[in-house]
C-alpha cells in the first residue's frame, strides 16, 4: 500500500522527521563512504558500524530538528540545512577534506577569486540534486495547522524520544564507537551538518573572545644593533602559499622545479633548510603563527599579542606588506599594506588576476614612497604570494613558465589524470622559483645591504591517499600538508657589514625546524635585539 500524506497536509512533526531522514542518508554520503572504505580495508565490520552510526545519527538529527524546526521558519531553515549538507558533502567527497573549525575559518576567509576557482559543473549537479530539487519539494508541501500548544507537546515529545533513542544507541555501542573514533579521528568531522555547525560555532566564539581581549605589547625593549643601524639593511620576507617541500627541487625532487635557486645553492650562495614543519595546514592558522613569538603552542591566541611586524616597527624599522593573496589575516593591520591582487598590467595581470611577479614590480615604487628619514634606519618588506593555491594550479603560472605539460585545468581535480595535476602544480613551484630568483637578483643589485628569507605557509595534497588540497586537522594531516620549504639568502654587502659568511648561514641547514623559527630568524636578519629572541630556534643563530 502506497503511503499518502493527510488530505489537509503533512503533520509538521512528520515532515521534520522526513528532513532528518534525508540529512542522515543523502546528506551524509561522505560518512557512509568512509565507513564503506574502512570495511573494504577490513578495519571494521560493515553491518555493526553502519547500524550503530545510523541509529545514533538519525536519533540525534531527528531530536535536534524537532526542537529547532517549527512552522514559521520551516521552509527556509530546511533549505539551508540541505545546502549546508550538500556543499559540505561535495567538498569532502571531491577533495578528501574534512570539516573542522580550521576548515570553517578557511571558508570564512575565502574571497571571490578563490570561489571562482572552485566552481565546476559537478558542483552545480550536486546543488541541483541535493538542494534545488528536494528544496522545491520541501517548500511546496502542505502542512496541517495545529494549535501551538498541541504541536509543541507533540513535537517536543517526539524530539525527546528521538534523542533518547540516539543516546541509547550510542551508549549500547559506546565501546565500539569510541574505539572507531579514536582510531579514525577524521570520521568525527564528516558528520553533517553537526561538523559545520560545530566548526562555525567554535569560529564565532573564538573571534568574539579575541575581539574583547586587549592586545598585549611584547618586545618593548626592541632596538637595532649599532652595526645594523649604520648599514640600513633591506630585508625581504617572502611568504609562500601551498608550496610543499616534496615537490621543491632543492629538496631532491625528481624534477628540477627550482633551477634558479638550485644554481645559487650549488654556488654556495643560498641556504636551504630541508626539514621544516608548518604550524598548520591552512593559511588562517599558519600565517598568524609565523609572525607570533608564541609559536605553534600559541595557535589561536596570536591576536592577543603584538606580532613580529609590531616588534620590528617598534625597533625603528619601516615595514611594508605587499599582498597578492586574500589578505594578511590581521597580521599586517598596523603596518603599511598594499594589495596587488588585481591590476591592469597586460603581462602580469592578463585576466585581471595578477601573477606574483606584480609584487616585485610594485616593490621599487613602494620603497620610493617611504619617508627617507625612517627608511634610513632599515626596511623590512613582506611579499605574500598567491603561490601554488589550488585547485586551479594552472592559473598560478604564466604561459612562459609552463615547463611541464599537459596541465589539469579542471576545478574537480579527481577528474584529471594524476600526472596532469602534478604538472600544473610543479609549474606553479617553478614560477615561485622564478619570482624568488628575480627578487634575489634585484636585491643583489642594490647598493645597500640586502637579505631574503622564504618559507611556505603550508603544503598540499595532490591525490595521495585520495586527499586533495589542504586543511586536514594537523594531527591527522599527511606530511605533504605540513612539510614546507624554507631558504635564506644575503648579499655580499650584507655579509660583510654583519660579519657573516655563507658557511655560518649553512651551519644548521640540516637541523629540524618549524614555523616557530621564522620569528627569531627575522629578528636576526633585521639586526633587532630583544629579550624575545631565542637563539636555539633561529636557523641562522651561528651568524648572530
């Protein structure tokens, strides 16, 4: 016998249960896919795992929705939940990512250019099948009008019963579920829409808390050393984007993706540090950490304190931030900041989006606009790259920098042959090499002492283990997302006036470092003295 709704329309609570069933099944395809994969790998038994998760998830969803979804806002809230589940499921299945608080932070800081790179026909099909069609059905369903008190009693009662079923199912299978979550922690971040709501709540609470905490001054004793004050150096810090050490030619990669830098390294003019780990697996986490004296132990609390740029500025140096990315995540809030993301240069900005060399073109002009008296004390410039930001790796390098073809030009990387993804990514690394080599050549031509430090904010997955892009929780992330390249260079004039040598710069090259080292290396390069400086964390400490 076919089920038909009541002639006067659905009972509101029954319709809420239908929504819960949809979200628990279609809306959680990544969860069921992950459980199926674990079953195929013989990590779990399929029936008990699916039964347990289904009972817990359906009960919790039904109970929660019964408490939240009421007739006045039933239609828009239902469609919103479908949209959240559909988009979260799409990105988890397409790129192998999970939705945790740091991923929600990435979403919150995504700009229109990055959104464009993610758009695809497959995303459109997911939105059509997961939101538009069921959303139209949901919106058009007639609902019976019931007295408010009666509906409240009935729906609250059903919700309480559903929650009880969910909690009972969780309790009865707690040992198995807890063990599964401990061994496969990523599962907890695949449960939609709870993962999105939890991540968004954590992000909002954290932002609100930091907004009411006064920023603490650090490095109040910062000052420039006598020799450095006489030399008025220019130090450039290049923050790479999504460059992983595994594909960096200087790391011993099978391809020569760093021909310009490798030439300098072979001549003993450049120091490369092959064992560097990032603070996080996304820009939102790593960028503030890079400039904080707290290091990775203080992730999430950086906004409560002055950062490296504040300390350098307090010491009397002029600080400029050139940004070809989606912003500095608050790091450059108190220094001169110039965005180069969009321009009309026909060569460097062919479609309005500028390649990273636009920063090098802007640099001389930015320096010329400085107050001569202040600039005479020394200058630090930060170049924030677009680098190898995906998934549109092919957009990150101009036509004359493409040494490896063919390239993947799809936003859905899983639709491309693996070698074309690597080709596009390697071309972006090779273009970073060109940017760094031209920056070094320009610095070497200056009459003043100059130096450069480069480090990437995080790495990238290119399909290994079914993972793409970045943003996995750091404790679960593969090394491709955390192992990053770092290098240092100094001009002859700089070496002479500081009394340094390339030998001392290379003395600790084989040591293991993290992003914690950047704060201290930059203090050393800029010649700034402060009690904050920790020699043990400085890869250039032998030259201090």
